[in-house]
C-alpha cells in the first residue's frame, strides 16, 4: 500500500508540478503527517524532491527529472482501454490520435496486462446515446473544441426553444461536456450552457478572453450543480391520480418513485391512489394519455378537463367505421 502511494506522489508531482502537502494528502486521502513521512522516504531513496515553505510553497521534483515507473495495475490498465470511446474522439477530430495512443500504451504494457486490456476491449462496448435518440450532427464541434483549448472568443448564431428562437451570442468557452450522446459547451459570461448542435453559425473572433475563465471555475463541479438544478426544475407541480397495477408497472423515473413513496391502495379493488410529480399540464397530458384507461387523474382540475376533452374527441373520431 505504501509503495503504491509513493509511486502516486511521484506521478502527481511529475504531471502537475508543485503541490503542497495538504493538496497531496487530499489527493491520496491520507493525513498531512503521512505525506511528510512519504516525502522523507523518497528523499532517502535518492529521488530529487525538494520543498519550499511559504504561501506559494510546496513540493516539487528537480527540473528535468522524470520516472519511467507507471505502477499500472491490472484494473488500471483495463480501465484505460475501456475509457477510450472512439465515437466522441472521432467527433472531436481525435480518432486517429486516440488509436495511436492506445497502440503505444498497449505496446508498453507487460504481456499479462496486455492480455487483460485486450479482453476488456473485446467484451465491453460503450454506446452512450439512448435508443430513441438520433445521432446529433455537430459540424461546429471541432471549432468549439479549438476555442476551448486556445481560450478564444466565438460569435455564434444560436437556436433556443423560446422566442425569439434565433439569437446572436458572444461566447467565452470554458469547457466541453458530453452528456447522453449530446455535446454541450459551458461558456461565459455567466457561465451558461449551450447545446453545440443548436449552433447555426459560428465565427472565431480574433481575440482572447480578457481574463480567461474564473480561477475558481471547476467544470465538473459546475456540471454537477447544473444537472441538480435542471432536475429540481423539472417537476414543479403535482397530480393526484388513481392508477392500476399494470399502469404503475409502466411508470419510470420520478413517477415510479412517487408511486412507491405515496401510493395507497384504494378500499375497493387493487388500484392505487398516489401523488405524482409533473412538469406542466401540457407535458402531463401527453404522459397520462400514453397510459390510456390504466390511470385516472383526479387533480388538478385543468389536467383532468384536458384529458376528458381528448377522450371525448377520440371517442367521436372512432365512433364510426374507417372512411
């Protein structure tokens, strides 16, 4: 365990440069005192590692020193090959680069680890988009990725869902996110999130960010909060329903969880009364229509009236034979 931790310290300093004992301790999930002992052990082994005191201090390897020791375990080698998803890499224009990198990594592995990695690629295939989602065309993705990397400003024509739909925006791109087969760019000012497949026109401006992304900006943390806010805003209303066991079995996600949490059997029969989260009356109208006669909406009255009108219109439509 300690030997593995010493290798991790070396690799962290080699890849990230100067790091404080507190930062190393956080990365390794150990105490700062343990980091001090490990650094002393590396010193004793002849590793050219030195530390500076003060606010801007920390540990650092002597300039030019690099270790060839990777310390890859079987699980780590397998995970590296599994993480190389060819589709997104190709969309970014990095398909051949990824293939070359994997070839070099494979060649550098011992025979045993190479066999594990080959089996991982042969037995696992990652296909991120959902079944009913068509592949998005993202012709502007390479330009957006280039702007993210080089810190350049973009002028875009963007299509959004509300009026006016087509708007002009000046973007300072901070980072890219691939979510469920769709590419998003997180950009300032704001920051805000934009779907790249909704960019209609794009022009790279001959200017860089005035100050760059905020120093405390963390793309992963931003996206986690964005997702949390998105899901919190989805279901802002509720519907009281009666639902059959067969209808309840067809529910998924938040609706299924709500039936499990709030569902109460009715005195007569095997139907369940429950309170389900809904987004809007319009969205819930389509959702409950899909369940047909397996569900009855009791509240809100507006939704119940909409469903009754639709049922009446359907009855009239099918009252006579086909024309």
